[in-house]
């Protein structure tokens, strides 16, 4: 799993920040890990091993990851805004500590935000409906070349390479 590789490669300061966030919300660790595992399972079933290359599969993975973290954590928080806030905290921190290049980081942050938005539209619906909606949206994700391009697509997934 790529995420575990990235976590293992964190320096002490980065690992400390991630650990501190998780320690402050211990009841949300299991839902977050469960959502992460489910995300990788679904991404592999929809996109094979091609969801880690700044492409449409990567956009799908980030949006789905956030939507599923929201959905899973909602079982504990009982509050959709708290679930969205948690997903944002976790995934924004993940993006900061993994140190991608700027365009990749901005792309990931956009796709994360879009996933949280999609969750809010599917909060009362089955996971399968939300997953298929996000998958269909990933097929029409917008290609970007520079970070400024993201502003043109505030509620769409974006990707860099075909």
C-alpha cells in the first residue's frame, strides 16, 4: 500500500504531527484506516494499479478517500460537519507531510475537497451510490497544467497526466 510506504518514510517531525492528530481523536483512527483500506480496494478494482500517477485514477482515489473518511467517521461523530472537518484535517496534514511538488499537492488538495463535497451530497445514500457517482465524475475530470488552472474547476476533480 502506497500510503503505508509514505508513512514509513516520514521524518520524526512529520510523524509526530500525524501521531498527535490521531492521538487527539482516537475514536476516529479505526474509521479513517478502514476508509483508507476501502479506498485502495476500490481504486484497484476501478483503475488497476494506475491510480497513483497524477491521472484520473489518482483524482478518483483522493476524492473517494475523503468521501469515505467522512462516511466512516460519521458513524462516530454523528455530525456531518465534524466528519468533513476531520477528513480535511487528516488529508490536508497528509498532503503537507508527504511533500509532493506544488502542482501535485494542489491537485490532491482540490480532489480531497471535491470528495468532501460529494460526501455532503450523498450523506444519506448508500456507499455504492456515492462510489459510482465519484467514479463517473472521475471520467470527466479536468486536465490542468498549472496551479492557477484549478480555480477554473472549483467543484470538479482535476488531474495532470493522461
